[in-house]
C-alpha cells in the first residue's frame, strides 16, 4: 500500500487469527515471538528499576537508611545483572528485531522459526534461573562477577552464573537466525544497498553475538567450576590468575556494549528518517560505521584494565583504539543531524526520544574519550564517574532508543494509537529525570567517591539527594508510560495502516500485519525512506 495513505486494518491479523494460549506459547510467528520477548524484557526492566530505586533510597543519607551493607551489596548486584543480562542485551534485537526485521526484508518469517521460538524459551529458562538465584539469597559480586571474590562469596552466585550462561545460548541462536535471514530471505528488489539501516545494525550486532558470546559462556563455566569443584583457575590462593578472568570477561563484555548500542542506533536512524521525511544522509557511511564499531570493539577490552598492572604500551594501544570508536560514532551523529537539517520535521514523541538519545550519546561519548585516557582513568577508575559514564552510554542510549522504537512501532505492532499529550509528558519527564539522576554522579566521581560504597562523606549528600530525585522522576515517567500504553490496548483509537506516513519498508504491511506479513510477495523498487518518489496505492 502507499505508506502515506490511511486505511482500515486487515480483518485477519497475527493477533486474532488464533487466540488460544497454546497458539501463542507454541507459535512460530516471528511477530508473536517478538511480542513475547517484549513482555519479558519489560518485566526485567521493571525488576531492575525496583532494585535501582531501592539503591537510590538507601543513598539518601550517608549512613544506614533502609537496608544494611550486605543487603546493599546484593541489591546493586541484582540491579546490574537484571539490567545488563536480562534487559539491555536482548531488548532491541530480540523484541523489535524479531518483529520488524523480516517485514523490512519482505520475508514471511525468519529463516529458522522453530529455533526462534526455542531462543525465547531458552531466554525464559535462563532468566528464571537467574531470578531464582536472586530470590534464594542473591549475589554480592557485582554484575561483572570479578574473581577471586566471586569464587568464594558466601552468596548464591552459581545459579546466577548458570542463568546468564543459558541466556547466552538464546543470544547466539538469535544472531545466527538473523544473519541467515538477511542472506537468504530478502524480497525481489532488496539488494544490499537497499537494506534498511536498522537491519544493518541488527546484522552487525548478530556477528558480535555469534563471535563473542561463546567466550562469555566459557568464563562463566570456569568460575562455576572453580566455585563447585575447587579448581585453581582464577583464585591466586589455588594457583589461578584473576587478571585472566578480566581479559576473558571484557573480551566479551566490551563488544557487548555494542550489542546494546548498535541496535539502538538502528532504531534512531529509522525514526530520524520517518519524522524528517528524508532518506538518511550518507547511507553507505552510516552502514560502514556500524561495522567499524563492531570490528574495533573487539580490540578495546583492555581499557577496563588500566589499573590491573598491564604494560604502559598496552594501555596506550587500548586507549587509542577506544578513541577510534568515537570516530565511527561521530559519523552516525553527524549523518543524523544532517538528515534532520532541512527536513520536514514532524515533532512526535519518538523524535523526542531521539533528541534525548543524541544528547546522552554525545555527552557519554565525550566522557568515554576521557576515561580512555590512561592518566585520567587512573583517577576515575571504579568511581561514580564511571557509573555515570556507562549509564549515559549504555542505559540512557538503550532506554531512549527502546522507548523511541516502542512508540514508533506501537501502532504497527498492536494497531492502536496512544494519547499524544500523556506521551509527551512522559518523554520530557524521563529525559529530564535521567539527566538529573546521573549528572551529579559525574561530580561525585570527580570528588573521588568510589562506586558500590555503602557509606560516604556528608558533604556529598546533596548530590545523592539530587540523584535520587531524578530517579524518582524516572520512575514516575515509566509508570505513566505503562498506564497509557496499557490503556491504549483496550480504549485507544484504531491506528491507520501507516500512522506516521513513513516510507520505511515495514509499513508496506498491515498495522497490525497479517499472519505471514504480506498478502502477496512484495517488490521494493525504491530506496528505503525515499520521500521524493510519488507512489500510488500498493497493497501487499
């Protein structure tokens, strides 16, 4: 259909063609699997947010506020484990990637539908084992499970290690599925230079998932073996090397930053094009920068280890390579801004989140260049400066893109519109609340406050109070989003076939789509987001 035209929704959609519980639990439809992933990661976000608010309330005062020091240690560990492994890594690829990637390619489904369903249940099993470990007695190692403490901690680290290990299999399967889908299931006319940039970022992310995740699996199993069998791998008292753990862990976990951020950049590109009514400025450069980030990301893990005793030369090399990532990121930012420049801007809620994303990415990216400088990082290492930096880059960027994608594709996924005024209020609250939450933490880190500390000097209290106030705004904003999106499912206005007049390929299907995405095989005869071509009505 013509992406600019509105029309009634199809009578039979993926939502209503089968309505039993079994039809959902046993589905091989990528859209339903994407929705189930969406529910799972939102639950993880809620759980991680509860842990975060508990931390911020505790830090309102220098001494004990609502919990003891051991509970505090467990709380920041559970917050990090939940947000990193259960939410941020699978959020965009597994939820939005599953839903829209095959539609963008003109495919009926992913290459391996049964494996796709298996990846969801593997994620669910790993998440349940991880939550079981949390409820049993938690863990107090931090989300990085640093040895040798993680091998001797009296808390229940083992179920959480195994839960994250299991989730890794879901990540690998999803990555293999997407790579195969991109190579084999593109519709006629979908040559390599017409692939949407969201698909390119998911493709690049999938390569990282497939290459790096096995290393994470190995190191988690080795820590588990050391805990259970008493093997001397990382514990120096048993002849092990704790720095070896850091090398293995960060070889995966720094590329994992791009597993989170690259799909977020893909969402931002789609939203920028849709609401500026322009194709992306510099398509080839933006696509190439995706793989530049993915490639260089494998050679930067050592900047997490500047104070581990590694050589000065090694630290210098890792620092330079880390700064190289900023160049590829800047290519994307300049091209987004160039696309917006002179465009026919339609300031809708998804575009507000894009503006928040760009601010947080630039601010966090500049602090990233600073912490990649050895002489500065020695001062800031393991302080609140690093906490603020990775929250701006990882959490802020992923959340802004996740919310942008959620609002942009909500009419596509569920065929309903949400109230604009409430969504504007929630967006402004979340963006402002995020800045207020983490900006003071840069100052705390510069004053020398270490991360993960239960106590702090009284002169730092006003910054902690300000940070907790920002976190309260964040909680209010997320609560507001939950209310109006759930309301829209039942009472929201029916969405037109293309709620935003976008020229993205996914809008050639219905809203919500029919069970196999298209009623006939689509042909893509123009560039994605090409608003210069006049198209007649087209129904697929």
